[in-house]
C-alpha cells in the first residue's frame, strides 16, 4: 500500500481523521457506511500504527487474539492465542484496503496544524502535502507513537548502534555482539528472550522489576467464524474479572499476586536473582505482563541483570548499582510519551487555545472523547480511554458509537457541538473518584498511566470495559452547547 497522492491546495470534506492505526481505520469503516465525505491523514507510508512501527524480535499482542479485532470484522485465521505483530498489521492493512476505505487514505501526510475556524465552523488542517477543511476533526493519533528517549549522560557519545524498540534497526549486527537492553516493560520482556543466546552477552538495565504471569500462548487452527462471537464473549467476560484486583479487592489482589510470584519462583531457582526480580510495589500498579520465556532467559549465564542505566562512558555502561558492562549495541525499550500527547502541540481550539495548554496538568475530557473549547473534535484512544485489564478494542468501538451518534446529531441540527466546562469537570471528578482507591494510585509505583504533573490517572478508564460502554457508548447532546 503505497498511498502516493498528488499535492493539493485545499480539500473540503465533512470529516478529517488524523491517524491510520486501529482507531483511525475503525473510524474510516464507520464513515464509509455513512453519507459523508472524509479523509484519513497518516504521516507514515503505511497504515497500522503501533503494529507498523514495532517490528522488534518477538513482537506480539498481550491481549487474546479474538478480542484484538473489531466485532464486525473478526479474523478466523489468527495463528496463536496471542497474535504476532505482523499478523495484526496484516489484519489492519486488510481493513484499510476495503473499497469504502482505501480511496480516503492520504498516506505520507503529516499534520503540522489543526485550527478551529469559528467563523466558518470548520477545522482547517495543514499537512506537508496540502490543506484540508472539515466540519469534524477526529484525532486517532494513538498514545504509543512517540518513543521516549531517556536523558542518559553520554548517550550521544556512544559510538555503537543505539535505537528504540519501536524503531528497530534491522541492519544492526546483533549476532555475537554485547548488547544492552534498557527497560523491563512489555516490549523488553518480549525482546530479551529473542536476543538471549543469539548475542555474546546481554545486559538488562532495570529501574524496577515487573509482575509477570504465565502467557500460555499456543498455536491455534483457523476458527469457525460462527463460533468467534461466542469465544470473544467468553474471553471478554473472563478478562473483565481482572478489574477486581485493580480495585484492590483483597482476595482478587492476593490471587493475582500469588500467581505472579509463584510463576517467578517456579522459573527462577536462584534465590538471589529471584529476589532481584521481585517487584517492590503492589501487583497491578504497573502493567502486569505475560511471558513464559523472560525468566528462563534471565537465568542464563550470558545474561546479566543490572540496575537502572545511569551513564555511558564511551562503550562502558554504568548502572545505578555499580554494574559496569561493555556494550556494542544499546536497545532502548523505554516506552512512549503517553501522558503528554505530542499531537496536542498542533491542535488549536476556540479562542486560540492549544490542546497542550488545555491538558497542561494532564489530559481531561468528557466521555473520554470530547474536550471543552474544542468544538466538533473527537479524540479516540485518548484521555481515560485505555484499559489495564481488558482489550482496548472494546473501548474504541464504544467511542466510535459515540462519534457516529454525534454525527447523526450534527446532521439534524445546524451549528457545532462543544461540551461544557461543567460537564467536563464533572466527568473528571467522577474519574478521579473511581481511580482514588485503585492499585494504580495506591500501589506504590510510578507508571505511565499517571500524569506526573497532577498525579492523576489520565490514561486508564478505572472501571470495567462494560461500564465504559454503558456510560460512553451512546452520544447524549445534553452536556453540549452551540458554539461559534
């Protein structure tokens, strides 16, 4: 899918969608079924979002495959319980290639500015290849898009390959090299087992240790399409039960903690290493990871566990615990700018307010989808629209239902929709109340779910996926006012 298009000066459409990952493609499918014109602007040369960008060894989903597809477009051909990244990318490319979607894609179009024109009641969106104007702006840029590069003294002077896990350097010579991996998050625990035994020596630099439970990944045959809905419902119901531990319900929390520490004890016989791999915070405070291969990799003689990477002196890496390692290659599995969305610096709403300014103390919204002072704008996969225990696809589908309800309303009424500050404040207070006693705020850790500026839980919806759909899956015009 090349997406080559001619540069244009101004294109008028009903809806401008920014981003062609899971949420953006989902929006395009919904819009294709409606009597509206639209474009999907994607800065890269292909669709797929995080599943296009992440090509590191071992990349795979940590949500069961059948939940990681739209309900209207199941994939009976997933090869494993947890789909490999390339299969998810293939699935998304297939959706984007549909006749109702493909003609509306504008690949290689990076948005530099989106500005609300109050006089016209339109969003004007400027890209490197032309301008677009639409009544509605849908931000589907994702939250795991901009790699976070840590400020490590000496990093710029390291003369070997250095790259982030989401920008994997497939030309880097790893076989027989001395490699360092910074981080022990979801990407790192997939990368480490793939490198162990392939490289001469692997050093893992860990600021903290994660809780890990068995993955139990298995090859699976093509599913009966008639059975997929039932399987989805069963798996979804099972994963919904995971919210109990995140709410710090005693029995559920103890069971999850026991499961994770039992997995650690079973796979790491050395008591010293096991102690170093034991988390020092409550289970669930950070993302609970799934792996059957990370701990065995850490047992190897050619793999070392070090503290947080403090500095680099040439090719010598020095950790906080004094560990020193000579490295040829450095992999940064250090996450993303998740709570401070980079696209917010490019979106200007009513009265000239930047979205980044509106979110300067953390992302806020109403219904996890609309933002005061940003008329006719809908954010997918944004504030409090991720889950810590179930599939984000369910949330995205709910947001798309909200979006289409809003579009129906706009089709029947003149003017524009802007949510009131009161509605946004009330919703934010409700989120804070739900989050207050959860493990995400009371678990004794620092995580990317929480905005450091305010201490608020801004990434996650702090309840069940079912509750998200019940509250936010249907558009209600009551919290909105006509705005100019």
